[in-house]
């Protein structure tokens, strides 16, 4: 079995797994100084784009291709490559195809598609020039977005006329969205050969008027909202995720961003991301299902949604942005939880995050407390 991985940055998520399975691995990467290149049996430094990875997949006669791309811009190209390699060369590519990637790449088109299928999304409007600032001002706070963007780059929660003027200047493809006061949820869904399985809904913090991105917040699982039946709610979210995966026909992994309105208790879908999710360590911690290793199982041809469903565990999990993990505390070597009560450190220097798992809430609190305490000591912070 020989698999080509596109992009090396996330390869350490799966390297331990491919080794364990005895899979021959090749990486293509456009940055010669990138991390993890030495974890594969072979690597190629190639120009950006999907042309060379496609040629190498054919030349190396690989059994499957797994794109490990954590950013949005190349995804439509990846979809094009998938369609070609699968149709013309019979090489499976574990990712979203062209039309799915194209839809997910555009938040506005995604919302139109959601509305068409009676899936709730916050009320939205395309903004046409000339802008009617006085009318818009009556609706503040109002969320301004461009169809593309990631990590909050194309999003502004406008609180004043100045905010509107600043965001709109120089752009011509803006839409506005109702501000949802509540909490942010993400759920990952796996889909291959028309079978789908959703993993655990992850709590990503409250929405704020500053639009603080979940990257900077504490995450938790299981999702537990005060005053509602959480078992039914979590099941509803998982069903919604599977329905959405089937609707857009995604393959591989997709994450779905949801805003839960605290006043109405309704869930609103805001975007689909057809790539490895930023919450994948939380998912792995909470369920013991590692989304990127699942892609390897799909490539091997022995993936089944039923098997994943029956393998799902229920751990307590949280994730903290720590910047730099305390140096005197051991960093686990692999990106894999070593037991019922353990943690994984991930992310680049100065942007590290720690994801913790435990078999009870109390143990989760204890491990978290220890890590935060060590963090405070090594950074000279006094929490008292
Ligand atoms: N309608 C909304 N109401 C409240 N907060 C929002 C809304 N839309 C986006 N946000 C905030 O902005 C963040 C980024 O928005 P999102 O559309 O997911 O873009 P990105 O692709 O940058 O993640 C969200 O995670 C949330 O914190
Ligand atoms: Mg988002």
C-alpha cells in the first residue's frame, strides 16, 4: 500500500498510524523548509498548485492520495485534481470533489444552498452599492462578511458607522449577517462511498461583539448547554451534520460551524470547511476517533461509518491556547492520547495549544489545573 500525502504540515497527525500499518508514504510539499518532511519514506518539493502532485501520483503509481491541507485557498484545485485522478486514473483522492469544494469555498453560496434546503442559517443579505449607510446603521450590531476568508479574516462585527465604512472600502462582494448571541459549535463529519458519520459536537466559546475567533478561546466537549436536553441536542447536531455531508456530497472530512442562539435555542449553520478541522484534536480527545487517521482507513478501502459509530468513546475534553507549553512539563512525542487521562500538545511555536482528555469531569479539571499552574509559574503569572 502506497499513499501520497499533499502537504507536510499536518503529516505528524498520521505518521504514527501509517507506520503502524506498514504503509509506504510519499509527501509533496511546496516549502522546502517545512516540518515533518523526514517523517515520510520519500518527499518531493514541488511548485504550488495541484499539477505536480497529480503527476507524481501517476508516476509513483500510488494507491491513493490524501490531501492534508489546512488552509482554504487550494481546496477548489484539490477538488479538480480529485475529479481527474479518480475518473481518468482510478486513483482515489480522499477529499471533497470540485463542486463541493467550490460551494464550501463561498460562504454566501453555502448559505443560499442551506436556505434552499430548509437548514437554518443566520438571516443574510447581499450588500449592493451604493451602500445605504443610514439604513444599515439601524441594524447594528451586524456581521459583515466576504464570501471567502478563514480564521476571521473576512469577518467584521460592525458596531458603528466607522466599522462599516472601514470594512466596505475597497470590497465589492460583501454580505451582511444577523449577529447571533450565543455559543459557537463545531462538528466534524466523515464521509466516504456514500456513508456518513458525524463525530462529537465541540463547544468553542461564546460569540462576542469583538468577533473573537474560536482559535483564541477554550474549547470543551461534550457540548453541555444549560437548560436544555443535551443528549437530544447533541444527537440533533450529529444528524444535521450527516444530512449536510450527504447534501453536499463531501468525501473525506468536513467541519461545520454552527452558532447556537442562547435566546431561541436554535442552531444556525454559518459555514462548511472541506478540510482537516481546527477542532480535530478535540474530536480525537472526546471520541477517540482521529479524523485524519480515518482518511487513511478510507484510502485503505476498509472504512465503514458503522464501525466508526461503534468505536466512538465518550471522554471529557478541553483545549487551551497556551502560546508556549511549559518547558518543564513533558510534551508527548506523538499526536495521540496515551490513555484515559492524558494530553497532546500541538501547533507551531508561540501558538501552541494543549488538548486534554479525561474519563471524568473531575479528572479533567485536575489535569487542566496542573497544566495552567505550571504555565503560570513558567510565565511568572500570579493568578491570585
Ligand atoms: N452571525 C454571527 N454572529 C455572531 N458571531 C459571528 C457570526 N458570524 C461569524 N461570527 C464570528 O466570527 C467568526 C468567524 O466567522 P466564520 O464565518 O466562521 O469565518 P471563518 O471562515 O473566518 O472562520 C466566528 O467563529 C464567530 O466567532
Ligand atoms: Mg469559521
